[in-house]
C-alpha cells in the first residue's frame, strides 16, 4: 500500500499490487521500487486521488531509486549461483537473467544447471512482422561503344504484417540512358527501305545517334510470407520491347507480376521474380529476375543477382550487404554495395512493322551496356 498525505489530517491510500522497497518523489510523480515486480509510477497530481500511471519491468530486482541529471534511475540487483567446489577449482557465476534450470537436476536435490540461450541462426533467422521495409538501390553503367551511359534502379516499400501476410509496392527494375547509340528507327514496307533518323537504308537497323530512353516496370503485390517461404502476386505496368504484330505497336501495357522466395528473408535464400505484359492483344514475358543471398557473418551478407527481358533492362551483379544497426526488426539499417554489368536493349519496332504499302512506323531503339557499380540503403520501421 502507498500512503499519500495531502495535509495534516488528509491521507489517501493506493494499492500498488506489490511490496515497495524504495520510494522517490519527483514533482507530481512518485516512483516505487517493487523488487521482481519492477518499478511502479504513481500520478500525484491529485493527492487525494493518486493513481498508477505505469510500470517498468526490470531484469532482476528493483531495490532502490535515485535522481541523476534530472532523471529517475533504478538500482537493479541480480542473484547468482555457483556449485560448491572444495577442490580448488573456481567456477564463474551463471547469469540469473538467462539461466534455464534443468528440472532433472533440481529433482535430484542438486543446484540448477545454467544454460546460455541459443543464438539465432545466421542462415535461418526468425521472421520479423509488423514493420515497414523501405529500400532503394541504383547502379550506373558506361556503354562499351558509342559514348553513352545510364542508370538502373530498384525501389520498394514493403509491409510485413504480424500475420504471415506481405504487401509490396515496387519500382523494379527501372532504367534511364542518354548519349550516342540511342536512335529513332522508321520502317516502311512499301519501298522495302528502312530509314534511320531520316537516312534511307536497305534493311531495318540503326546508326549512331544521340538521344535518351527510359524503360521499366512498376507493380503492387500481396502474398503469403513465412519464415522460409514467401509467395506473392500482383499487377502493374511495364514497358515492352521487341513487340510482335504488325502496324503501329504498343511498347508497354498492363502487367502481371509474381515473386517467390525460398529460404529465410534475412538468411540463406533464393528469390525468383517474373513480369508478364499484356500488349498488342497478347501476353509476353517482359522480365525475369533471380537472386541468391548467403550470410557470411551476423552482419555481412553476400548477394548475387541477375535479370533481364523484353522490359528492356539487362543486369547482373555481385554485392555485399552490411547491417549497420538493428537485428532485422524495427530500427534496422543496412547498406549494400555491388559491381557488375548493366544495359538497355529496347527495340520498339517488330520485324514485321506493317504490310506492303503501309505508312512508315517510327519507334525508339537502344542497345547499350557495360560495366556498372552502385549501392543502396534499406531501413525498417
């Protein structure tokens, strides 16, 4: 019980639900150390009606309270046990906070055996739910050929529920390039000639030009997410190169995206992703992606990945992910660095742009790629 005097003849009594060992008042708040029950905070704003404002569990027993730099601190006592040895061997104490008594020893009348708790496996760490995962990566490449270059990027916002459900919003992959080798191609079957940037040619093709191009995909997915398996499906939109058909062809459309992970999200795992685009009255495989991650230490992971397809982006790289803070849950921050090769291969015209006599068809063309280097950041909250 806590007795609060509001005057010479007024006193209020509050049942704390624990036995107090020490009391400290700070302003209109009182703090009571209650041993293994931790610390109880009492609101004294109304001395005639004190109320419990909160509790704080402690790792041991709360024995005393004191003020330091305007903050209330609690002294915590820990009790240790060690077997009795009279043969001159000294054994260190086991920590009570993590000790696990073995019932077999206790039933025989001996002291409990102290066992250290198991550490999470770096290959198969537990799943963390109820948090957001925000990540962004980008790699820059230089074209091997006509002077040009570009950037390939990935970005995602993922929410993992406490239940085994995941929702994903992704810009993956996206790419932009500029410089020579990015041209506009015009094709006409009526004359049997193809012109590149207005220059006649006797076959479909391209000549060095200067321009820019952007390709990529965006999708939203929902799926099942467990410790060792994640499967998700959704839809979005994506660009589509090398379309099939005749006439003026669409170079993009709505998409269906699927993803699957086999292994732990923060451990040893294989991930597969595919995007199928609906354009020009038919479905076409726009992109396929795979990655393998191998933990080397609790904070360092090796990541190898590659992908490509008619969405127009090609890439393959090897990287290292380093955990700067956290354990995979809230507050986790990780950085990734990688090197490899990237490129854009996008042809907006088909091999049969139109029937004889049809008007010229104009479409973008880019075929470039080279070595790349990049990095990314991940934050969980």
